[in-house]
C-alpha cells in the first residue's frame, strides 16, 4: 500500500471534473479536424459568434484605466465599502424586501457557497440542493466535513417538485437541528430552469411549516450567479419581495458573483449577501463571514471590486455597461430558443429551459450519449442524470441542427 502523509479526512481525495475532461476532448478534436467542424458545448463562459471569449467593453475599459495602486493594494478583509454597497443594490435592484441586510466580499460566487456551508451548517450534517446541481457544491461540502443531499427538482410534468422538496426537508430536520438549503435560481446551472413566484411561495411555506415544529433553523442560500441573464432585472428579482418579515430562524443569503454578469471570471470576485428580519442575525452574519474570509483567502481582488464600484457610481458608464450586457443576454437567449424549438420539433426531451448559460437533456447513460455525439464532433458535458449543453458558448449557426443530432444519439444509446 502506498504511503500517505495526508490527514485521515483528506486521504483519497481526488478531483474528477467531467467538464474539464469534456473540454479537453473538444480541444483535441478541434486540433485534429479544425475548430469550424467542432461544437464545443462544454465552456461555462460567454463565447461570441466567432467563438472568442466575450468581455463587456465598459468593464474592460474601466478596469484597464484603474491606477496601479487600485490593482495591487490589499483590500479590507470584508471588502471595499463602495463595492459592498453596490453589491447590495445589484442583488435586489428595486425588489429589496423589508428587513436587514449586509454583504461580505468573497472569492467569486464559489466563495459565498463556501462561507454558507462553513457557517450555516453543522460539521457532519447534510446540506440540501436539487438532484440537478453544479458539481462543486458536492466538493465544497466534502472538503468541510459535510454531505450533500438532494431532492428531485422536477415532477412528472417537469415542474418544481414540491412534494419531493417538502419530504426531504422534513426528513433532514428529523435528524438535524438546522438545515442549509442551496437553491440555484434563476437561470439554474445546469438546466436553465427558474423558480416561479409560485415555486418560491411553496418553498417558503414548506420552510416556515418545518421550523414551527420545534427548535429548528433553516438557512437558504440563493445562488444568483446567472441572474443577469435571466430577463429584465426587476422581473427576475421579483421573488425577493417574498423574503419580507420571515421568522428570525429562517435566514436568507445570496451568492453574488462578478464572473458571469461582469465577464470577470478569472478575477474571482464575489460576495455573500445576508438578509434577515432580525438585526442581530445580520450582525452575526457579517462577523462570521469576515472571519471565514480571513481564514480562507484573507482578502480578495481589489481591482475588480473598484471597477464595479466605479461603474455603479457613474450614470453614463452604468448605462453603457447595461446595454452591452443586454446584447450578450439577447445573444444567449437566441441560441437557447433555437435549441428548444428544434428539440420540440424532433421530440427531444430537454428540461424546461427558461434562461441562462446551460440547458440539459435527461439520459440513462449520459457518458454513452456524449461518446456517440463525439462522432459528429459535438462535445457536451455528461452529468450524473443527463447531458449538459452550454448555450453560452455555442454560436447560433452551430446551434442549428444540434438538437436533432442529440436525439439520434440518445435514441441509439437508450
């Protein structure tokens, strides 16, 4: 047996990421037959119609114009004040519920998920999310001594599965005194589904009923990484008004990210935003989140925080930025519409895509479907429950005809 020097809780850990594996296969095929013949549907970043990584021009202009001191200097542990104020405004837009709020800077949206798990779930407990989920949720739980539990996101009509959600919340709170629930909406990764206001009303009703049963606590983390590609900003955030006047033992957090909405993926800039009817809960949230930041990355990217604050303070820059991002949103929306229309025409059972970077097709053997698609030089990502297509990365001209080819591969494998 090979010698191990790792601590017992770390022994055997190995990162196996299906996304990067599929991406490598797509790049190898492009090198062999030419990029024009390959559909790389693996990339979780916006690629323009020429398949170049897109950057919002105003963001680039502002970032490049920053003084070097704003790029290289340390930032406060909990983030620049102007940035945090901007994050709160951007999180809620005109849909801010009544209550108390605070924000603490994190290393991207991933950092916000990390802090929620670290501070709002007990070591050894289970954290709940849907059965279609972003893979790193599981890695983050494992790294911090938690387990990820799931409920079935969709019922037989491909609508929010209220019964499955309620049953799982009840089951876990019979074993645990508290529960952290991660909800990735709107524009869910990997399905593109968005909870309706009615879905949200059911989620909150279920949670409020559970915490009435005894000395129980529920924390919700709403991962809004893709919210800026989910439709008109206030319409996409309308559900947030339902968080007004919640019980103090039903706490809401948001994972804010500059990666997608600001095309600043590699700058690793985000925030965790807390909201509560209880001021003391928010003060505690600010304290424990800042502590975790210092213990994890110390502080984050000052330059990206400054750039966001500069744009938000300048009406002309803000207007230009929002117009440029709207153009990217419409481009992605068009691609998704092409796929879903063609999926309907060829009877491909794609999950209900509302908006965002990704859509998914359920499959009993996702890896085999993807292998068959490689013969057509189409490279999606095989997930546990199906096949993920990155509509953010595939130009419209390559999107046409892809649904039919996936249907043929699906039929051949099934």
